[in-house]
């Protein structure tokens, strides 16, 4: 574990947060996932410093009409103090996609950023819990793009689930699109508090 900081959902100047806050947002996310039955799970590793959130598979049709199976894991990074998206992709026959394949599969609207620094965006490394090769969306820019989202939500006095907002931004880069009901769930929770 990274520390025993108190649960604080009010992130001011910087938008980094502790492990307890990460767990809180994940619990809300999992609660909605269970309601709509889309397969996200919470799994805790005994020996790891990072906590996997998911073992979710999404079939997606590739250009060559072959089905690609994606497996996504959301972990908390103690170093960056933000969530990190790990994933792997394979064809149904078990053949894994290469890093080059992954870069080629990135949606066109994200390719310009990817080409500016592919190694700073998506890379391959050992999964910190499973010890297996996974692709990872690098977390170094997470604070930079999440700060305006969170500041705007505070400005308009609207609660957001950090995990839902973050996955809605980074997920589409690698084929993970959340159902709109996740955003609606946050709005519904907000109305229930009033």
C-alpha cells in the first residue's frame, strides 16, 4: 500500500490524489458496472503496490475483419498519484498484437498526438501485479488533462467521478468506450444527495 492518507474528494491546486480516494472512485464505478452488468470487477492484490480494477474484455472488429479481444486493467500509480490504464490485445486464436499493431489500431483522431511521441503515450511494460507484458497508456500527462475537467466541474458545482471522467478521456484511444450511463449515474448520485 502507498499510505494511509484520509479520504479527501476535494482536490484543489493539483489534481493528484491518494490511494483511498482512488479506491472510493473505483467503488462508485464498480457499483454502476454491477447495475448495468458490463463486467468490470474489483480485484485486490496482496503483494502489489498498485490495485487492479478490471478484467474486462471487449470484442472489436479490426480492419482485416479479425476479432481483437482487449483486456483492460486500471491500477493506481503511487508514483504519479493517478490511475493508469494497462491493457493487452489478442486475436481470438491467442496471437498477441505487437506494440506497432497497437499504435496502428489507435483511432485517427488520436494519431497526431501519438506520432508526436509514441513512447510517451503507449508503451509495453511488465504489469506490476501480474508480472506479464501489457501495454500501458503512460500516466505522465494525466494531471495535465484532468485538471481542467475537475476545475470546470467545481466551477459549475457538479460532482464527477474521477475514474469515469478519466476513462472517458483515455479509453477511446485504445478502443475502450464507456456507456453513457456512467455519466448519468454520477448525475443521478448527485441528485440523490440533494
